[in-house]
C-alpha cells in the first residue's frame, strides 16, 4: 500500500512542531501581548510559537513533495537517559552548582549515543563546563553558583 506521505520524518516533525507552536499561542492567548517595543508576558511565547508552527507547516508540505527514509527504530533507553540528564541538571544546579550540573549533563547525554567514547566525552565535558561557567557567571553575571552548597561548605 502506498502512502501520500513521501517523507515520514518530515511529516511527524512537522506535526510535532505545529502542535507545540499552536499550543504556545493558545496558552499565551489570555495574557497581555504588548508591542515589540514594550513586550507583554505573551509576546515572546506567541511569536516563538508562531515561528515554530510555521516551520512545522513547512515540514508538513515538504513531507508530501520530497522523498525520504522511513522512520527508524525508536530508542526508548536513549530518550530516558537524556531526559534523566536534563532533570538531574535541574536538581544539581541548586545543590552542587553549575560546574557539577553541566559536567553530569554532558556525560550522561553523551552516554546515550552509540558513538560514546569516555576520553573524548571527558574532554568535551570539561571544556563545556569551563565555557558555561565563564560565559554565564563571569561574562553575563548570572546569579548562579559555580560550586553549590554541597561542595563549597556553605
């Protein structure tokens, strides 16, 4: 049986983007929009949602035109590892600080890949942790601890 959808990956990512974009617009509907010069609480989510919905619609159109591969195997284990890494990052930010949280996030996320190599991942994690600490704490001055109360003794 042939399908009118020629590129299933574009079709499903288009559906997801369209749904999330329209949901952002819908949930921001009851808040004040404001203007570009004086943005209200709904401005940024609504504009971002509209752009996301536009990209989703473009992908949906492309899915009927171009040819593409079938959708491959759904890797639940990798999705769970990456979700756990993001949740752990949030939990560790307050207790262990940015350095530990960023390091753990990179290490766990990389572990979900079949191309995981410990030496390369350690170098990447250290580099990204240093970059994040310098950028967010030193350059941008965001009030987040590099080392949290667990490690600084506070």
